[in-house]
């Protein structure tokens, strides 16, 4: 089963999305051969309390078995444990956190507490590095991106942590991965949404150096054109069938790790 771990529905605050519905996502999945998608709310990262956005997300995908809701948890907001418990009760495969939009750093106690709480509940955490190319960001979107120190701190916060880093470029993948011990690095997987393919072919390099077992599928649709992600995966040397099987196995193995 091929799973897209980085898909969204709903309004995005910095530009209009023509297609931001569950039905559009499923149509793209059918076209591209994606079996299932983990879906977040595209605007929840700016909300002080994302509980209502999460409730709407649950409702929007409740009748669609191929779409799994991934709610947002605001670690600096009182009551965030409630949102994690709701995610467990709803069968969410993971929760999204946006520490950079809450002003949290590697030294913030909320980060370590959130990682530990998620590990106790067997909930993976998804951290999104960016939604758009930094050169195209709206002037009001001035929040920085999570740095390597923050991501390493999250991986080290709990021996049972599972961290999925979404939309990370090659440089950040290398900085974090090679700064972790082998045990710590196994807690982290990376989606391929922002790793360049040919001609730079950063993806082929990371596939070999960081290890093909560390990557999963993430498209970023509808904020990004999903065809670009599938195309660079199809150009990897093993061929699409082998790459597809590897991505699926990587996610299942990582989800089962404890």
C-alpha cells in the first residue's frame, strides 16, 4: 500500500487553493496510483488552538476510508494533551506539530514534553519544514523554519519517539541525520516532497548515503503538484516498482518500531 503522508485539505492562509477538497485528493490519488493519504488541515498551523479545525477535519474525511485525518497539536497551548487523546480515539495515524510557529526551540520544555506524550500514546509526530519555496512566501509569513538542532532534540527526547520530517531539503536531511546516533536516526523518517531530483539528483544521493530505508512518500498536494514527486521517484535507479515497494515497507516498519 502506497501512502502519501503529506496531503492537505481546507484553506491555506497565504494563497488561494483552487483544489482543497477530499474529493479532489482522491481523484489525484486514483490518477497517480496512491492508495491512502494522511491528511492535515492546511491552515491549522496558524491557529492558537486548533481543536475546532481538527473537529472539522475529522468530519470531512470520516466517510472516506482512504483518507486518514492527521490533526494538529499546539504544544504551547493549554490542553494539548486533550488533542492527542482525541487523535488516539479517532484512530489518527499521527499528529502534526508546528514548533516554529509557536516560538518553540530545541531548549523549550514543551517540545520534550510533547515528544514524550506522543511516544507514550504511540503517536508519530509530523514536523513540516516549509509549505512553499522561501522565495515565494508571502511577506507576512516571516516565521523561520525548524532547524537541525530542534529536530535532533526531538529525536533524542524519548527512546520511543517517532518523528516524520516533511518537506525538508537535502541540506537539512544531512545535517540532522549525520548528527544523530544510529539508534536516534532510526526514530526519524523523511518524506521526499522537497528533495530535488534530476539534474541535481539530491534524492538519488540521499537514497544512497542516508539510506533508502529512511524515506517515505509525501507530495504536499494541493499546495504542490504531486506529479513532480512521483516523477523523481520513478527516475531512481531501482525503478518505480522497487521504489514503491520500498517506500511502503519503510513506513510500515517505522510505524511498528517501538
